[in-house]
C-alpha cells in the first residue's frame, strides 16, 4: 500500500502546472517569491499532490475556484516544504471555505451541573481532528494582503493539523530529530508560561495574545510568527525561533524583513 501511494504521488508530481496557477502563487502567496527556484518547484510538486488528495467544498454560497484551491494548497504546503517523508496531512480530507468569518456555537456546563450554557463566536478558521479544515476567504485575503503582521489564518489552521498528527492537539507535533525532541518541551513550556504571564499583566507581546489560550494555540500562533515576522520572533525569542527552524527546516529570517 505504501509503495502504491509513493508511485501515485510521483505521477501527480509530473502533472503539468498551468502558468496562470504559477501567476496566482506569485501574486497571492508572498512567501513564494522569496524562495529559490528549486524550492519554488518543490513547493509546486507538493501543491499538485495536495490538490489531488484533498477535496474542497464551498459553504454559505461560496464558489470554489482555482484561485482558492491553489492559494490554500500553497499555504498548507509551505509548512511541509522541507519535511522529510511528508505524508501530506494524512488526517486531513476536506477543506471547507466560507466567504467570510462564520459563527460557531459553543456549549459549556453552567454553574449548575444539569445546565448547559450556549454562546456564539465568530471564527476565521477551524481545524478538526476528524479530517477537516475550515477557512474564511476574507480571512485568507487579509492574510495575503498583510504579509508581515504575524496573522495568517491558513498557516494557523494547518499548523493545528500538524499538531494533531500525534493524536492530540497539545503543541507537540511529530518530531523526527531526537535532539529536537529533548529540547522542544522545556523551551515551549517555559515560553508559553512567560506569554501567559505577560498577557495577564497586559504587556505588549511579539507573539499574539491568543497563543496564551493553550499549548495548541501557542504552537499555531508561533507558526504564524515564524513565517510572517521571523526576524522579530528571532530577536525576542531566539530559542523558540531555533526550535521552529529545526522543525520546519526553513530559515525565513534570512530573507524576510519583518
């Protein structure tokens, strides 16, 4: 089965990639333009596989276009660009796209055990362990048009998918490097507690305050910082940056200005 999957993906990588799709990458994926030619071609190969293996569905009247498919796939594949033996988000089956931020019902136990309190929140994205990523297209466009603000809904949600591959969303993705396994936990736990303290004190932080919600959100927010504001992250949190550099096998601080 594994050999069949490998051969099938090799065929996908040989598929032609339309020139108008390449133009979409240049215009709609700022990170793409900073990659070397070899890395751009590798990313395109990953995108081909991703588009073959994942399904897209429009919600609330959203029409799925080539632009949506290519740009979402590109952001997902940037995270796995240099991952050895990547399995292309094996838990993920479908990407649902809304035209704008969507409303989600939240339920939690009330002060009395037999009561359930309901609330409604507006989200720009979600990642489910049951094989689904949900994105708001207006959130995607905001991410694309503001490439150095540390916010990118696609990077955030696909980071959650990587995190979930261990079976739990806990800020600990699969780490192939043994040395990284030993230092990941202490670094992330210490920095997570620092962020929680600073947020509680109302301090301004490089890492978005949402990262203090829980370890899973911390990892997802850090991924946004790493690919959007790497120099700021490296300057203020060098150990975190080095750990993410080792995990993603990329060094965006060498070519991005933020």
